[in-house]
């Protein structure tokens, strides 16, 4: 079952391992749509209300 969220998509999965204490329970798993580079992550963070520029963020990371 997929749950739509404005930020990201989540799949809800049922634990089917009978040897696990969480057997029969449901757990969320985030869906990965793409992988970004460190530079891409820095650009993304700098564009979202950060007082620091891409270069400063990259230096910290």
C-alpha cells in the first residue's frame, strides 16, 4: 500500500517473518525516487530558507 505525502512517498509493508516479534505489524518504508550528489544536496539545502550559501554548506558537510 502506498501512502501519498507532499514531501515523499511511503510504502506500508506488513511483517511476514513469523520468527520476528513484530510479526503481523505494519511498518513504513520511504520510496527512493532518485539519488543526488553532494553538490546537488548542497544546492537543495541552500535554496530552502538557509542563511548559508552552497559553498558553506558543502564545507560543513
